[in-house]
């Protein structure tokens, strides 16, 4: 990894079951098993692939005293499914025409990796398949493609060409329109119905772009096995979606400090079903704490950790504190912090003060956590 070669995002753990995606024949279902950063997921990629680059900016607000807020602790695994707004360009490719390779028409027009295609000839793009449909519908005529590039809307004129491979019109790009995986719930606020999870964004593995949310939901999940972490080899929780038809909540936001939306009371854990206060960042202390996480089945357990260092932050950041797992049982089973634990609540003095977000690849028992108030304020939870 370039910038954070020793740090691993704990976005999703591998799922054992393939999430079904209806595709045309030129769409490929790909399974991404990533290492650093980790976002092991299932998603679709198509021969018009696109990328999304509408990164959600952090809200700048006057923070309320979050210790007055009561939330239900998370720690339970969630099946997370997101369909993007439009389609994310993840690659540009040449096309074979009459025995020769021609440069990507999309690239020639100025479309770039990381752009999110939102319209073709003023028709809204709702899925990757729509791109193939509208390009072929033009029958070789120029098409106007509207993209979102880092929040700015831009228009490009593209000249499709006929591919020798399948006689369909192509514009020479690959796109992604969805992602699915398993993560961990951080909190649920019953009064507002709002929830928060992960503590960091879901990003595209190819472009590192924060995935937009056109439509998203969370469902029940079950941890079925663990790959133990070791120095230089991050471990992972392996989970499955247990009931994809039973929605636990709707995802509204995918931001640098987590995934947020509205859920229902099924998010309340059976074993940890009492609300807790939220600890303001100034209340967090170096010393003993616990994480609430699930390493088997669907019910979370408490494990001992130590908060080793607190970082002075005036703006939201996913790396707020350095934590170390000290619980013998957790270390025996997982090696410490592993993929899939991100979002696990950090509890100190009977308050939720943060969530697990990263692991140090060469020190699997050590990682980072985010201050809870960054997540609470991003979710816009009030007392």
C-alpha cells in the first residue's frame, strides 16, 4: 500500500455466499479478496465499468455534549449491501475493432477513472446494465455522458465503436454499481431510529473512491469462522447473510467516519439490550477498556483492551486512539484485531467512547479506534 503500508482498514470481511446480481452477458461477477486496505466484498463489474467519486464531506458542526446521549451498543455483525448512485468507472480499456486495438472512446472524450456516470443522453443511470442499454440504443451515434467528478457535474461526448468480440457498441470502460459484505454495528439510537457502523467509509477497491449510496440496506449476518491474524498477515471474520429478505435498516450515508442510516429495534442485541451513555472524547482516558464484538455466531462478547494513546483531534478522523487487545481468549481465537471487527464499540467506564477502525498489519493485537462523538454527530443523533 502506498501511504499506509502498515495499516489495514477493517471494512468488510469475506462472505461465503455469493450475493446474486442480475447481469447481462457482458457483465462479470467478481469476488474481491483484498488485503490492504481490506474491503473484501462481492460486487459486479461490467465492460462499461464505471467509478463513483462523490466522496461525502465531513459535516462541520458545533458538537453537542454527546455524553448526554443514550444509545444501544452494537457489536453484532451486519450484512451490508449498497447500490451506488449511477455507476463508478474503475478502468478504461481499448477495444478490438476489425482486428486492431483502438483507444477507449471514453478515455478519448476525457472520462476518467473515479468518475461516476449518472446519465447517458439525459437518461438516468440506475445500474451498470443501463450503460450498455443506452449506448447500444444509440446505434453508433454520439452519446452525451454526464458524470460526477468529485462533486462536480461534467458532460462528455463519446463516439461508440462496434466490438469485434460480440458486435455490440462499446465505449471502453469498466464500471461498478454495487458492493456487499459483512461489517459490525456500532450503535443504535432508539428514539430517532438512527444507527452507525464501521467507523470508516466503504471504498472501491480499485480506485479507493468512497462509494456513493443510491440504495443501501443492512440485514442479519452470522460469523461462521475466523482466520487468525499474524504478523504481516491480517486475519478476518468470515460471515454469511442469514436472511437477506429481512431488512434491519436503510443506509443513507457512507462517509469518512462510517456508514449511517435508519434501522429498527431488531438491531438491539439480545445479551446487551440496555442503552448506554456516549462518552465525549474529552472523557476518554488512557488505560483499560473493552470492545464489544462478535467472533462466533451472531451475539457479541466483551473483550479486554488497553487504550494506549489518545490523539488530539479538532475535526473528525477515523484514527483517534491507539488500542491494544489484551484479552487472552480474543488473542487465542483471532490474534487481536482482524478484518470485520471495524465498528465494534469501545467501552470505558460504562460509556461507549469509540469504535475499532484499523489494525496494524505487523502488530495484529494493535490498531486504531475512532472517537464516538465523531460518529454520533455525523449520524445527527440528538438527545
